[in-house]
């Protein structure tokens, strides 16, 4: 998938080839937005995405719009059924975060045939989607890779690193991996690399145990983990192997447990992504498409190409490398967590040490 970040064009300019981003639907404030999220293991979906999208839809429709929400719990077949359910309910627009970006293509086409535009959220689904918003996923991987190199310093080639990538059913995972490889290849020795089924921490834990067995615990100098949940599984495996000093481990999503591990020097970094900004953007896209038939020009959409469509209007949200040095300026400043939530009794001494009070 290619991404164009030339985001200065109007919505009309970003309409791309074909009719992506355009629909004949024109309604007022009394709209129903279908929201399909992929899973509930990652804390972000229930804590940030769902409530922020719900609030934004209300704000954009003078309190008249409503959200019909379903979660696929990492089941692509269930999500396909949920798309059918939303079509049957005749929602006005569908916000879709795909479990399997290829498997949903048929459902997306069904929705379009039923006159329901689909906005791909966070993951670029295939099929005739009308718009897309996410983060620059290749840049996420680069950010993780650069942080790992910085942490390793002169030890970058003194041993092996393990790469714990995400699920092959998630197009973002491939882009994270691409970005990380662009930074790491030739600068580190990759001992083992895994595509982790369903992003599950327990699968990452099992993979890491296999890597430790194959490479030797003392030969592993760092771990590229694509997100915080898997980083937790990786770190548990490293501790279980008897390592007293954990090598640098990356992450993503700024989950509370991940931030606490960063504070306590168990995890080196995470990637902070402004879910509020992403969620507000997708709500604005969805409402503008229903009301006007196109993406609001004020959003500054560029375009992306998926495996099946070209010129899809897209808004790409920037990311930040999160370490113990900028916790105050990221997750605390944006209201993700309070100092008290991070600095529980277990982490108080570590918080004091870095001035997190």
C-alpha cells in the first residue's frame, strides 16, 4: 500500500480516481453511525476510540446522531457478520477497523451496494471504502527502530536482536515491520523474527521463549516488539529465563502497563499515538460524508491506495516516541493517565527517580 502525504489539497482534490470519498447520501443531524472495532484485548479501543467517537458524533450532530457499536473480538468471521448486521439495520455510514483487511472486502462492497459509505479506521481495509484515517504506520516502525538503535548504542552488533512483529492479517503490521527493517537492516544482527498470531501477548511470550532457547538468553541484546501488549509477553519470557537486566524492548500504544514498564526500566519505549485526534478525525469524516457526500475539505485529506482501490481520501496523524523523558508531555498532558494512575505503590520509587510526581 502506498501513502501520499501531500495533504494540502481540498476534499474535492483528494477524491482520487473513481468515486472514493463520494456518495449520493445527504442527511441532516439525525444519523446513525455504525462502529465496528476489531478487538477488546488492547486497552485503547474501549478506553479511547469508542467513547471519543461517540462524543464527537453527538457534538457534530447537535446531540441527534447516535452510534451503533459492535466489537469483533479478533474474529474476522464475526466481523463479516457484524457488517451484515449493520447493513440490515440500515446505518447511514460505517466506521470499520478491520480484523482482517482482505477478508472484509466483500462486506465493504455489500455496504456500498446498499448505499452505506464505509470509512476505514486505523487499518486500511480493502474494497470500495470512501475514506481512511490512521497514523503513518511506516513511520511508527521507523520510530521504534531508531529508538532501539539509540538504546543499543555501540552494542548494536554485539549480539542478536529478536523481532516480534504483529499479525499478518493486519495491514498495519506489515508497514510497522517495513519501517523497522528500513532502519535496522545492516545495523543489527536479527537472530529471530516472528509474525505474532492475533497480536496476542501469550503468543509473543511463546515466540520469545523459542527465541531464547534458540539463541541463548545472554546473546539477545534487544527486542523489537511492535506493540506494548506483546512487549509485556516478551519481558515476561526474558524474566522467566532468569535475566536480571532486561535488554531494550520497544512497544506501541502507550498502554498503562507499558508506561509503567518504561518508568521502571523494564521496557525502553512505546509509540505515543494521539487516539483522540484519530477518533475525532474519523467521526468528522463519517459525518461529512453522510451530510455532504464528500470528505470535509478542512481536514486536509491526502490520498492512499489500497490493494483494490486508488486515490482514497486519507488523513494521516503523526506519532511520537515515548520514553521516560517525555511521559509528562505526552500521556499525562493529553489526559491519557494521571500521575497517580501511573505511579502506584509498586512504581512510586521509580517515578520519584525520574521526577514524575
